[in-house]
C-alpha cells in the first residue's frame, strides 16, 4: 500500500531529523562549569568566601577536563578578584599570572 509506505518514510525522516537536532544541542554538562561559577559569585556577594573558593576550584577542575578556555579565564579572574580584595601577596598574583600565560 503506497500511503502506508509514504507514512513510514515520513516517520523515518522525522526520526532522523530529531536525532540530528539532538546531536547539535549542547549537553547539560557543558553549562555546569558556568553554573558553578555563577553560584560562586552569589556566595561571594553574600560574604561566604570559603564556599565561593571551593566552587571556583571545582569550576577550574571542570573546565580543565573540558578544555573550556573561556570559562577557565573567567574562573581565574574571579579567583584573582577574591585574592585582591583580601590583600593577596605578590606571590599569589604571580602564580595567577603564570596560569593565564
């Protein structure tokens, strides 16, 4: 039957289209480092420095695994901002500078 065969082909084409669309969407895990860094910023705003530092370190670990240079740079910038607001030593700034270069 021609109409049945046409419907089966349409369904197959629709299924293939859906699969290719899903492959193009970024996965949830690609947003995880950015969400972690944003949570660290919220902790900083409320004065929870220890929690913020822990989240920044976790973000750095996540982006190193994924080689996400943009998020790594943002994380190191946030870490540098924390260090400068607390009066970090020159050694700490030098270590951060080495990470960025």
